[in-house]
């Protein structure tokens, strides 16, 4: 089996500048706050008492039908990554509807 040793990064002033630039402007590595009313698939699954896979199917259908909107927020779990959040569109739920 081949060795998986990591190669050491060459540190020169020019390379160091590139890494600084990447660190500062290479993408958003900052978590952003999730506004009230937005929920992850897991949170919706917990609220509905369904599996995540079934909830994903329902949310996909509702998004296609225009009842739910989806947006990715950068959230910190182990690392900062975009995670889809869902929100019911206004007017999608009628009062007294079953």
C-alpha cells in the first residue's frame, strides 16, 4: 500500500502571500446567523416525527410546488459549510386548513 504521508508545504515569501490572500478572500469561512423561521431538514424531520430521507422528499415536493423556499446558510458544525434551510412561504398555510 502506498504511503499517505503529507508533503510539507514550501514556505517562501511569495507562497506565503498567496496563502494570506486565500485566507482573507478565498471564500466565506465565516458562519452566518440563521434568521428566525428557517429550519434544517433534520429540524423539520424532528418536528414532523419522520425520517430525514422522507422529510427530504416532502420538502423537495413542497419546494417544487412553491410552498416552501430553500436557502443555504453557512453554519459551523465541525467546519463552516453551507447547509440548506427551509422556510414556509407566506400564504402557503391557510388558517383553519387541514
